[in-house]
């Protein structure tokens, strides 16, 4: 079966957003093609797919940090402090 790169790209972005995927390796699992086809079409190199993955990662990180900030758990607050602090 022949797959169009643009169609696979659109399906990849939809899968990333729907399933909150973080890694490029996971994207191929949600497509109707094989992993080999995914890489043969060089979907792993497309900026649109990389940007969609980055958006999910950043959104998740921000949500986690917000939850950590609101918690009374000392371990979470220390972890957050280490993440947001600088050497100064």
C-alpha cells in the first residue's frame, strides 16, 4: 500500500496531540503504516512533528511544575526549587 507523506504527517500530529506522546519512536505505533515506512518517509525529521512533540512535553512540564508549586509536600517543593533556581 502506498502512503502519502503529508497524510502520514497529519496522522502523526493528531496522534501526538490525542495520546500526549513524548517520543518520536512512539508515533509510528499509532499510524497505519509500519515503523520502516515511518522512517522511509523521513517523518522523524519533519519540524512539524518535532514541534508537536515539544509542545506536548512543554505543556506537561508546566502543568507538573504548577502542581508541585501548590503542594505541601516538602520533597516536591525541594525538587521544584532545584528546577527553577540558578547558581546565584
